[in-house]
C-alpha cells in the first residue's frame, strides 16, 4: 500500500509548479524594471517594429473593459483566482504521461497569478512590450501575458496531437 502511494506522488504533475513560480518571478521582475526604468507612455525603440513602452492596463486582454468604472479590477482578480484553483485541480489529476498539458497549465497559472498581483497591488497590470508595423500597433503586453498565450496555444495544439483513442473519441469514429 505504501508503494502505491509513493508511485502516485512520483507521477504527480504538481512538481511542475516550480515553472509557475519562475513565470511569476520573471514577470514581476521585468514589470518592476520596466516601471523603474521607463517613463509612462514614452516608447523606447529597441529594434525596428519593437519598443519598450510602459503602460497601465486596468482592463483585460487588449484593454477589454479598461474604461469601466473600476468594478472590473476585482472581477478580473476573482476570475483569475477561480481559474487558478480550477487549473491546480486539473494539474493534480493529470496522468504521469501528460507532461505537455502540465506545462501548459502551469504557464497559464503563473501568468494569471503575475497579473493578479498587479491588479491587487497597483489596480492595473503593467504592460511594456510593444510591437508595431508601420502605423499598426499591437496592444502592449507583458511576460505574464506571453506565458498565458503560450500555455493556451499548447493546449490547442494538444487537441490536434492526441489520437482519437486518447481523447475517448475512438468509439464514436467506428
């Protein structure tokens, strides 16, 4: 019985939480540096089509609800915390061979927590990565957003990587 319990713990995907902690640390560190070194709204050219531009986002992705009356701050905090609990529960239930999904989950988790920290402490999310092409500007973002996007893309790719029998659809295809 003790051997079975040890084996289950060794297969636990919670061991990947270190990656979420790394994402949070790097995200908050770069946001701190951007805040300390950049002037708000003043683009600093790095290479063609990329600037460092310090901006504060009170909304969600692409400044969604940024102009709302302030309720969105706590709504996004609550939403991110609920999603974080759900992701952690999902992570705990993964099988030993589901490493790709575990990495995707912890990237999203780390990014979500990095942005939650900003919302709670500052009332906005610090953004500073600013890509553009001629007169078209992509909304500024941060490393937490990047981790969330990579994690979400990994989950989408995972849907196409898994054979039908892994997803439980093998019986339906007959």
